C-alpha cells in the first residue's frame, strides 16, 4: 500500500476527491498508535503512580438457607417495535422559520440558523437556491452532492456542466433560472434523505417556490419528482408529462425528467432526457 508521501500531487488530489465523494469524513494515521501506552508514559513522566487494583476482602462463609421451591419468573415483556416517527417539533419549527421569511435572502438566513435537521451537522454548508430571484423557470433537484457541498452552490461540477448543456440545448441559461434542491444539506455519503429529513425540509423548499413565484417547475430525478408531485411512482412513470403542484394557493405547472446524475451513470438515458426537454420547451412556448 502506497503512503501519501509517495504520491504525486495530482494523484493525491484525485485520491482525496474520491474519498470526499465516498463520504469519508476522517483519515487515519498510517501506523497504529498505542494510546494507552502513551497515557501511561505521560503519567510516569509526571510522577503519578499507576492505580493499584483493590484486593477483595475474604467473605465469611454464608450459611445455607433451607431449600425452597423456586417460583417461576414472569416472562419479560416483548420489546416495542422500533417505529420511525417524524419529529413533529422540528417540522413545526421549520414551518415557523420558513413562513416568517419575506424574501429569499431572509429565508437563507432562517435556514442557516435552523438546527432541527440532523443533516446540517454532517454537511459542510447550506446549499441554497442560486440564480434569478424572480425566474420564469425554477429547476429543482433532490439534494447537494459532494461538489455542491464543497462549493456551496447547487449543480456544481460534472453534474452542473451536464445540466448547463441540457438547458442550453433548449435555449435556456442558468443565469435566467433559479436552481435549488429539495434538501439543502448533503446527506453523508450521498445517501437518499430519509422520510423524516424530507418532512423537516419540505417547508423550506415550498417557501422558496412561493417566494420566487416561478411560472414553471422543472423537476429533476426520482426523489424530487416523487416528493414534489406527492407520488409513489418512479421517475420513468412521472417523466415527460406536464403536471401541477399546489404551493401557497398557487397552481404551478411542473414537468419531471431525469437528473443529470442519471445521464452521467447511464448515458443511454440521454435520448429520453432530450425528448423530455423538447416537450418541456414546447410547453413553455404554448
């Protein structure tokens, strides 16, 4: 196994990027360290004697009690099932924080101060919406990836470049849109958000949509489509058709298609995405 000092800078940079994408948060030392021996050496240097183990005093022999019939013990109660219950208090706090915001900038401040979602503790930063504050089209993905979390921007890196090409193909530019994610904090290892985490984040994404007042929504990927369209169907069942989303009393046309990551991992899906984008563009003009 090669040590870090044996790698060229480019090799080391690529290795660190690989670890970050895989969700690695901590690096171990190359050789094991005996922390107990270090502690004992530190005690000896300070002249502190190691604690002696207490020798138990001999106990007098106990008299034998007369034998008696042992009563059967009651059976232990069956353990309660581990039921995942959404944190209603965190959801209520998120709803209050979101509804109090009167602009996207106030909403960003409220989300930065919000501590009710455990994803915030493992993410590097909040990845908030970026682009035009009053867009005609709002693009919504699922969650930040490692590059988004590093840069603090939605749709960064390779996925962002893929999305830019997708939008440019139908005459749309990132600067004219508002790009965001359903969940604003990257889950560890890019795992899908849990239902509880999604419930807590729902007030924030719905408030973003309400404040931005887009005319159309372009929803990317399975998680975001099922979340916003409130459906159990897969992205392949939801994609390619205009639907509607109800937000703060407004009915907004929404169109779901594949996420850029789907196209990176399965390039054969580009044909389906291109068909969807042409249909989406036609709907904007209609």
